């Protein structure tokens, strides 16, 4: 069931930034980009998380533009339809989660 599913995608800009971080910060071999959620209790909803980590037994793993993505299978329902983009502007710089639909329309949405 999970073999071909890619619940979250990376934009080309986000993939390039992830590769740059992996090279400049000496991320060890075997590590990938972990995408997931935290929270979900009460009215606050979930927060999206991103970072470099090793694969865990409960993870699904897939490749996007040469980057290995790890997602805990329990988090897939929160991540389906999301894309990770990278924003760099005068006011902020960093990864952000956006709807894949917004990327498909040709834009780089800014929160």
C-alpha cells in the first residue's frame, strides 16, 4: 500500500537547499530528510517538522531529486497533498510547508 505513495514532495528549490545543507553541514551517510508532524492534541492541530535523521522501522522512504525522504507511516494522513518549499526573502529564510496544488498552479506561495 505505501510502496508508491509520496505523501509530501519537495520543490526543486527545497531539494537544492537540502542538498546544500547536507554537503555544508556534513550530514552523515545514511541520513535522509525526515518530514513529519508533532502535536495534534486539543485545538492546536499539528505542527509540521523537518530535519535530517536516520531511517526508523516505522518509516516509509522514497527519493525525490536525489534526496531520501523519511516519513513515519502514522504521519501520512497529515502530509498527503503537502509540498516542502524554500523561501528566502528580506524578512525570513527557511523551509515551509505549502499545498501541492499551489505549486502546481506555478507559484511559490509565501505564508
